[in-house]
């Protein structure tokens, strides 16, 4: 199909969305989320939007109408009547237990949650979440111009300098360990085991959520295999999947080759949207946190972009 023909078929040439979706020939759609909540979440507020419960339920109904939602073990199986869709959630946030899982379980929808070994049971806190909590505290007072610059500086602190956030927290009278006791952010071991027994899958998401592009190959492997081993020991079940924190950009084939030697059957996931990947058993997912409008329009635009990339030979992730 030509680009002109595809655009005409994209909703303006008389064909419905299901036809557009079928024409995309995409093997398995993989939308992913972090949290769903109607309440403001200080640890996320300054990083990205939090999906409301109403919007998440609308998106879930859209998935159920147009896709076959499959479990992690079925993502490579051929689609039957409708395209396959794999649903996942990063960071292992507590809203999966309090809001998301009950809805999915009631509807019989499978999903996978990716966990950080440093944060499960609220043992510690992702450095970006620390920055957002401090930014939320700052926003309660101060000159507007000074406040904007201060928050910008906070959010610019990187993984390698994250100790600065702990020092700033002391100056601001915040103890992150006490904060996590009062407002648990992450799933606990018992909650994970409970939902595992209900049929949900759980995978690894690195030890403490660094940007892999800025790590050495040895550090990348340590973050990954260390997380898997720690989770398997504490959760007492096998981990068969891993999703990259932030992105898999800057991760080269050598990483996947080494990881495959240790875990030959491990499925891995990136965050590059609609793209195919040359690495066997590695898949790109579609971020949904910033999609706050009509989900069908969002998917239609992504289909159009994927087709354009395919025509230009840019639909396969370059490594």
C-alpha cells in the first residue's frame, strides 16, 4: 500500500478503525503504564502525568474491543480474530494492588508488572521520585521564578549524583524512609505473591533504575542479573522477563548476547513505541502515561507513523 493509500485508509477513506488496525500488520501491541490514580502523587507529579481511573478504564475497554489481550508467554503466538496486545506496568507501584489489579482481575485481563529489587517492600526510593517529592515540597512556598529554577535544578540531578537528593532532603526536613512508611509507594512481597497466585506475571526492572546508556556493559549486566537473582530469592518464583528502566537506547548487542548466556529464555522489553527489534525475544513497548486524549486517535496516529517509518526503512530499531 502506498503512503497516500494508507493515509486515505486511516479513517478518512471510509474504513473503520478495526480495518486500519488490521492493515498495520503489527505483530503485538504493547502499551505500558506506571500508575493509575485519581489522587495527586507527589513522587510522580513533576515527572509525567498520572493516568486517571476513568481514562484508564476507557482505554481498557478500547483494548478489549479491538484486541486480544495476551499474557507474557503468548506474545509471539499468531493473532487470531483480533490483533494481540500485551499489557504491562513499570516500577511495581502500589496502585497496581489498590486500583489496577482488581479491575484487570475482574475482567480476566492478564498483565505483567516489572519490579526493581532495591525498591520492593519500600526499602528505598527511585532517585527521580525523590526529586519529585522534594519539588512538591518546594512548590508549597517560595518566589515563583526562584521556585521554577529550583525545581528545574532538582529534576536535573542524575543517577550518578543522586546522593545530593538525600542531602537536600535532610535540609528540607524530609526523611525518605519515614516517608515510605507513612506513604508506601511500592508493592510489598506479600502483595506480589498474592497477585502472582491470581495469574499476573512479574518481571525485573533493574536493581535501582539507572539509565543504561550511561553504564558500562558490566554495570548493565550487574543491574539486570542482580535484580533477577534478588527477586527470585525473595519472591520464590522464577523471573522470565526484564524491562529496561527509562529506555534501551545505547544498549548494544553484546549486552543481549551476555544476558542470553545466563538467561536463554528471558524476554526483554524496551520503550521505543511501535518499532520492531532485531534482537530475538526483545520487544518495544508503547508508553501510555502521556496519552491523555482519545485513545483510538492516539493508536491511529501511531499506526500512521509506523507505516511511514516502514516505507522509509526506519521501522526496525537500529543497534
